[in-house]
C-alpha cells in the first residue's frame, strides 16, 4: 500500500479584530445613580436660571459653602492620585506601580472634570466664563485666576493621557501619532501644574487672616495643601482598587498597594510633625487644649486622617492585610475631607458674627448629581477599556469573560498539514 501526501496548500485566513460593542451593564446601583444625576441636572438648571441668591444659602458672611468644600477643595485633592502616580512611575522609576497608573489617571480625569463643573456652578456670573481664555492677562495677583488656568490646563493634560487608552480601542492613526509625539512634554506639564494649583487652594485662605481660626490659618497653608494632596493619592488609589475589585470579582494587588501606601505613611508623619511645629512656632499650640469645638475638630482631623492611618501604612504586618489596608485608606480620605471642611466651615465660625450656614437642597442636589455622574462615568469607562489591573479572580471563568475590559481579537488557526509520517495508511 502506498500513502499519498496531500500537497494542497490551505488558504490563508486573515483574521480581523472583532468589533466589540460599547456596553453599559445596568444594575440597581447604577439605576439609582442615574436618578441622582437627573436630580442634579434639575438642581443645576435651577441654579443657572435663578442665580446664587435663590438657589443657595450663601451670604456675604458665608460666601463659600458645600460647592467650594466638596466639589473643589476635596475634589481636587482626591484627584491628586494622577500626578502622584505619574511622578512615581514616569519620573522616579517606580515601575512596580505601573499597573495602578491607568486607574489613577482615570480617577484624576473624572475628578478634575467634576471640579471644573463645581467651579462653573459657583461662579456668580457664569455666563462670562467664556472670557477666561480670551482675556488671558487677567489679574496677575488673583489666586482664583491662576486656579482657573491651572485646573483647566491640567484637565486637558488628563484628556491627553487618557487618549492613549482611547486609541487602543478606537483606532485613529493620526490621533495616535499626535498623542505619541506630545505625550512626554504633556506628562511633564502634568506633573508641574498640580504643584501650582494644589498649593494655590491653600493660598486662597491666606487673605483670611483674622477670620480663619489660628489653628488652621498659617503661611504654610499652601505647603500643607500640596503635601496632603500628594499623600492622599496612594490612599485614594488603594480604596478605589478594593472597591472596584468588590464589584468586578478580582482580588486587588495587595502587595503592590501595600508598598505604595508606605510612601503616604512617611509623608503623613512629616506632615504631622510640620503641623505641630507650626503651631508651636506661632504660639497657638495651647489652643489644642482649650476645649473648644475647633480644637476637638483639629485633634480629630490629625488622629483620624494622619496618625492612625500612617501607623498602619508603615506597619508591614498591618498593611499586608486587606482589611487594615482598606480601613487606613478610608480614614485618610475621610481625614482629608474633614481638614478641608474645617478650613471652609469650622475655622470661620467664630468670625461669622452669629451667621450660620447650611446648604440648600439645590446645593446638595448639584453636588450629589456631580458625584453620581462621576461614578457612572468611571463604571462606563472600566466596562469598555482595560483600566483595572486584574489580579487573581474570585469568579468563574465564564463570568470573567463577560466582565473583563480587554479588547477582543479573533484568532483563526491555520489548518495543519500532516507530514508523510503522520499520514494514515491508505
């Protein structure tokens, strides 16, 4: 018997990448968030139509309220993870944190977009906002003018940084080429700008000497605001990683996150020592023990937001346990929000001459709507782009195939031609 060898050449099959549809998985939490966005849109429209006086409880004695506290002061600080991660990974060579960079960039981008929205709603004459890019000379002594330019510029930087992720899925060769050319200088600018506007937020309150309580008023306010925005970045990235993993069924990279927050722990201790030294140098350290509401809030701010989290971050055994890592990161975030709230509200109570402030429903509605929109935007992007670093999965493989955010590519195997030895006997 003779064997015949099939000499026919199999046709080459060109596999084209499958077009992955844009998805947005609707769940009950997302449905609730959509309702909050609708409420926020109504509140925003009311504010724009009827003005600050009708929409807010602000006054000459309380000119800044919840929008400045949460939407601007806290929002800008919590979005600081983008520039801190960019500095660590791209300029200090900490490549081990590279898997966390995309999530930090996304959080920072969404955060700054919400900050821009908060600034817009807080402007008395919002219809004149178009003048900012045209009358660029402005007032060189205005901290607010510098803030508008820096925050707007850094928001553009964040869009460029996210553009590299966008073109991975949406193929635009020309855009990809341009982004590649400008990425390095834009990244450099993106590290410099936050140093300016994060410290400028503290500079806003330097003119409040005599009105802001001595526990918080200091010429070092710009440095304190800058330092806190940097060390809160890793804590925010950690809290976000655990929250995302809970909804997506993946274990977060605990080891890498533990090493990352150690940087925060060191900076937090330095921050604490500078705070105490500053109080002693200005002769107001005794104010911590006067039993006032301000002293209680200041001590709480230091204990909850600085000392306890820093000890956990610097303890190798504690930070290796997810429970302690999440607890410390959450405490740091809450402590920062309390610090900004103390500057905006508690520190101004004594000099308000009996005036009180409580946000109106319109103010609360706008803030809740902005936060809900930010969470939904984060969910949409992570549903469609590879943002979240995937650790060891806790869900079955079939479920992971649905929730993964990686571009799909279809591979068609080539037909295998058997050799003469492998041919079956004819």
